[in-house]
C-alpha cells in the first residue's frame, strides 16, 4: 500500500511536523518556519460563531421516498410519482443551550430537514412540537433572551423565563408541552417532527391548499422523566448525539413517516382560529393526517464540522409546488435564517458540500469570501447577456393571489384572536393521561420554584391566572405545589 505524503495547505510536501525551526537546539524560533505559522494560524480559526439558537446538535444523511400520491395538492417534482426518492440531510438540536451544553436539557428540539431534489434544495425547518411560544417574529429576540443567560450574572434564569411567559399567554400551549416529559425526549430517534408553521402547496392547475407537515417516528415515542434527564446531563451530556451515531453505525437506521394535513382556502376563512397562528394546531378530527412518504437516516457524516456545524437551513429554501403562508413567525424566519447563515458562514455558504444543490445551479451571484467558481468559471455575471443560454422558465412563475386587505398597520396580533386557553386545556384533559399530567405539573412546580426576587409573587400569580383559565385543576395543583393559597370557590368562575 502506497503512503500519502504529508503536505501543507496548498499541497507542498514537508517533513518537519513536530519540531520548530530554531537557531540552535535551545535558540529562538525562526519566523521563516512557515509550517509552524500555517498550523497555528489555522488552529485558532477552527471555530466559527456558534448558532445563537440550536447550537448543540447532531446530523445524518439519509433518503426520503414517496409512498403515497399527493399530486392533487402539489406539482412539486419530488411528489410527482409514488416511488420517487431523493437524498436528504437532517439536523436535530436543542434550542436554548450553547454548543457545549447537555443535549438532554428541558427544551424543544430542532427538527431541520434538507431534501436535495431535482428542482433545487427544499428545507423544512421545524421542531419536535407542532406549536411555538409566540406568533409574531418581532417578539423572537426578546423571547430568546429569556432562554439564554441573565446579563448581570451570566446564569440561566427561571425568573426571566416565567416573567416573559406570564406576560404572553399565547405561549401557554407550548409551555405545557415543554413542561411535560415531551420536553426531555430520549434522544432524537424517539420523537416526532413538525414543520410547525402552515405552508402551502400549489398543484398543476395552479390551485393553492394550506398544509402542515408531520413526521411520525417509527421507533416509538420515548421520553426521559425530569429526574432521568437531569441524571443523564451529568453522566453523558452528549447522550442524544451518541445514541443517533451508534444506532446508524450499527445498521439500526431510524425512520419517520411523513404525513400532511390540508385545509382549503374556504375552510381557512371559516376556521374558528387563525389557521396561520403557530401557537395553535389544526385538530386531527377535522383535518386528518394524510400519509405521504418515509424518511430514513442511514449515514453519519465523515466530518462533523464540515457537515453538521456548517449545515445551513432556511424555510426560504422552497421548491416549485411548495410555498409559504401569511404566518407571521414564518414570514420573519424567511429573512432571519439566511441572514444568520451570511453572518456565521459567509455569503457563499450555499457552496459548501452539505448545502450545495447536487443538480444544476445557474445564476449571476459571484465573488465574496470563499467563492468557488468551479460551476460557473468564466460565464457572464450579468443578465441578460449574449453569451450564455440561461433563460427564466415561465413554468416557475410565482403563484398570484389577492390579499384580503390593502390597509397597512401594526395590527395587534391578538385582536379577535385571543383564545390562548382552549387548546392548552384540551391538551391537558384530552391528550394527556394521568401520568402525563402528574409529570408536567411536577416539572412546572420545580421550574417555577426557581423564580426569585422582589417580583416573584407577581410573576407567579400572573402565570397562575393563565393555568386557571386553561383548566381549574391544573391551576389549583400548581398553586398548591408552590404553596400559594387559592380560594377554590373564586376559581370556579375563572373561565
């Protein structure tokens, strides 16, 4: 077997890798030792800015296969025929923790998918929950600040979290999910994934249908209790990473089944809630799940940094036949995600292997940091021109539609849409069993016990009001656990 030569970054072989060039055996190091310079300079630049959210994560490549016909809803080429398949990449993550944090923390989990389709890359960037804490992206920086570290102490703060949630009852649905054992999933293989937002599909007749995406784990739901998650944080803070890697390398490839929910434009106008509100779900009894396909993860990337850390997902990465909706959180993400990639990875992050479209890319973007000209070489950098054969295809024209209003204002997100309690109440009474409810209440009590300072009682009482409005029993049990005296007769009139 032939041996590979050791080389520097531009391919020049060298021998002295371990000993610096000096003046005499004990003399000073020479500036001319360019190998020393190159290795040290590269070493201190090996880290890039970590993601502000979703910093701790793992990823894998796999395959998506269409198993059911949904061409009545979408003209997307991927879904044009049963049996179609494409390569894909998935990244799972915690949301609030830093890159070195434990991946069993109580936190939502990111569920980001990249499909390499013949019509371009399609990214579905969601979570392991069907809802979110807020419904307007203008509130996102404030919300995330409460999930990070307190500016003075640099410590996580239960006071900040519950103060924000108590001022924003729209968060209650997601808070109850987070405080249940679903907030501490047993790794990434045993959780569902959701696009969360409402998206749209456009079919061959140029008809639009509103849609939600659901990925159901084939491994079965499995969660840690709060005690088990806390214990695992100390024993193995990389549990979820190790679990996924070990399973795939052992040939136990995890799978998820993709389903969609659909809603017509007429149904959306008549629906009792805003169908584009990401703090709410569409009831399955009214909008049943429709099976679409199967996702299998079967390959761990050969280099974590190159593939997982540099993966860049955005809900703006759409393909013909799949589009967005008026969801205010989604609309904000269409800007903020690509902007984050430009900051973290540079203007040419799309040229990195994990992000690159494996099919044709023809545009007039050029230059910038880390530009790779191998695909366009000396082709013109302007359009129209007399030299290339690139032409816009009218088949990909944007879907045209009328807006319901032409009045511009900063509309109150909750005006005529302030039912923050019905769905959390149904989650508590219908979706959870007795064990689920007990675990969630204990977790809430444990978390809220960490609220401190002069405004402690104010924050607790404000949040208790939300619990009572969702369900009297829920409010009473949390209040009792926090040793807050509540008049049960008065609370009977809370709803």
